């Protein structure tokens, strides 16, 4: 069977990545409708050897498709997702709009794919925040094995997480500084080239940013345990692609490194690396895996573990997870 598909946000980095993946993974696509929330410079896209005209979402008849990928951010989701879902297609949303809505499942196929069936109610499924998807691939098996009591982490998020504006800003500022010219930040609050920005999204009253708040909320939601302590600092780094995380966690029950390795080795999509340097440049671009390396026991805590994670934020952190949701949805049991 082949499916008719709408891709809203085909003009975004994550939308473009989804377009590549649909082709690369040979998704059974009959017709593809590339959509934008507002008309811009992009008039057509190439897909499967054809040129397809880009349409505006406002005029689109959602009943023409069985699947609609929403890759254009929360405002576009707030505006059109209900309409699309009511027209009968499954909305796969990559924005933060539904991530805390209990009537919409928040799903990573390898982690809690069984919840996808709950999307039947409203015809909407949400894909988590990029760093949460990356983190859950490692935390869920460990939580099942030994119970996670606390997680302390620092995320190092590349500029592509802010879309094309972030990529352009890093490229522009790098060139300007190398040419001895001053820089004027616009996409970020401060200079990103040759620098680190320890704040992603708005800072709230308690001093944590919204990105850090989302990480805590979505982690507890996906692991199904509100008692897990999540303490995060999210940092924007001058790297184009690939999000990394320095993770320290404490388990509720003792677990040996050997048992940890054994349970991580069972997770499809997660690769445990011991003998090479895992970096965003080498492992976080055009890749489908989440890489876990530098795994070690914390010598200062009997149930503490340390590790390093890297993944392609546009793929497993966004477009790939959404496509995997579609791949699971079209399986006969759904
Ligand atoms: C970021 N979490 O990297 C975002 C992308 N969705 O800023």
C-alpha cells in the first residue's frame, strides 16, 4: 500500500531532512504535498526524481492525505494540526505544542512505541524535543533495568537546532571574526562563533531555561515516573550539526557496568562505542544512530554512571523519529 503525505515546513532544516529521509528509506509514498506555513522563496522541491510545487498550508485540503508531518514549529501546529487530524489523517508533530498534552502520546518508537496506538483518539502523535529523544534511547533501558533516581546533565546543542538562522549566524560570524571584523548577534543573544552560550530559550523565575524545563518534563513523562530528578544545563555550542550530552545518573538499585553494557547493547538505534572518539562532526551528521561512549562507573557514588551521547539532531532528534513513527503506524497492527 502507498500513502499520500503532507509535509508542512518543507522550507525548514528539519523538513528538508525529512524529505531526504522519505526517499532514502523508501517510504511507500504515493503523492507528496510539500507545504509551507507562509509563502516564501521556496516555490518547488525535488522529490523522487520529480519537481513538486510548494503550497501554502492555509489553502490545503487535508482530507487528501493519510499522513501529515508537522515540521514548521508550534505556531503552525497550533493553527492547522486539529484541522488536519479532524480531516482524518495522522498528524505527526515535531513541535513542542502537544508534548505536555496528556491526550496526545509522546513517542520514540524504540522506547515507548506501544503508545502509538493511543494516537487513534485524536489522530495526533508528538515527537519529543531533540535532546530528550537522544537521552531516552539510553535512559529507558537503564530505567527498566535498575530504576533511575536522578540525572544530572549538560547538553551541548549545535546551531542547526535553531534552524537555518542558527547555521547562517555561526557561518557568518566565523567568517567575520576570521577577517578581523566585529560581529552583531541576531539569532542568539550573544556571539556564537568561537564561544559558548549557556542558555537556550527563555529563562524562568527559578533560573532554569524553558529547554531545561522541557527536558525534565518530557523525561519524566516518557519514563512514566515523576519522581526522577532531572537537573540539566543546556548550552548552545559553535558546532553546525549534532547534539551532544554529558550525562551523570544515579540508579535506584545497584547495577554492574557489565549489566549496563548488556542492556544498552539490546537497544536498536543505540550504538555503544568504546574504542573511538565520538564527536558531533564524526557521528552527528547524516547519521541515524545515537552514540553512547565514555561509559564508566562514578567512583564517588556507588550507583553513579557517567557517559557521553552524540546524535544527529536533525535526524534521530527530529525528522527520523517522525518518519519512524509513520513507519510504525503503517504496520498492519495499527
Ligand atoms: C534546539 N531543542 O536545539 C531545539 C531544537 N528542537 O534548540
